[in-house]
């Protein structure tokens, strides 16, 4: 699977769950240029404390050819902005914008995210069928998240992902109906 890890939060969480390296070995992992510099460390919980573990995606993964860094052109970024309506345009971050632009460009990528905003935007771009939850990505990779992981962060679940995807689909349909109504008047 050509896996598109959507943002820094996803990558950091996969490091914390100790599955990032396993995913890199099983899949062709891709990340956006803007995301590379955002992943600086992850937290590892010890018996009595929490330790920050430094991460250098460029040095440890990209230069070694373990993951692929992709960038979007200004025209590709503009295409995404044009498809997002109203206040959602104001809420999108640069990393999310670039990630969505690359996802639109490359039909072979499967996106993994648990960012509710990003999940709700993908119906506006027509790429819902190419997005999966962290739980589903792990299952398709041959390992499951333990109940402890799910209890720790419900955003990883298929249920959370699908709920936000449905909200995004409804918002997209309503925005199309609103646009049609405005044009008729």
C-alpha cells in the first residue's frame, strides 16, 4: 500500500504506539514536506515518568530512502482551496492543505488521519474512498491496536473516523444544496 500519513499528529502517535517503523517496513510511506519539519519528538511513557524521544524524519527516514517526501505546487494548493467552502478555508493549516493537494494529485495514495477537520474535508475533494482510520490501517498491516491503545485515544478507531466522515459528507451535500439555491435566485 502507498500510505499517505496526513500530518505530524499521526506520525507522532504511530511512534508513541511503537508501530511507525513496522509500517515503514511494510508499506511505501509518504509524507508532505511541510509535515517533515513538524515531527520533532514523541513521548515515551516510563514506569514513573515520560521521556521525549527526538525524531529526525529527514535524516533517519527520507535520506535513507525509507519514506518519501512529497510537495505540492502552488496550483495544486489553489485547487484544494477552491473546493473548500466558507469558514473551512480559514481553518485549514498549511500542512493539511499540502497533504490534501498531494492526495488529489496521486490516486495511488491511501491517506491515514485522525484529525477530525481533515476527515470532514475529504468528501469536498471526492477522495473519501482513499482515506482510512489508524485502526484500519493497522489491521490491514497485520497488527491490531490493543484495547489499551483504543482507550488511550478513541481518535484512532474506525468508529471515530467513520462518524467524522459522515459529518463531512452531510456538510458537503448541504453546501452543494446551498450553492444551487443561491444560483437559482
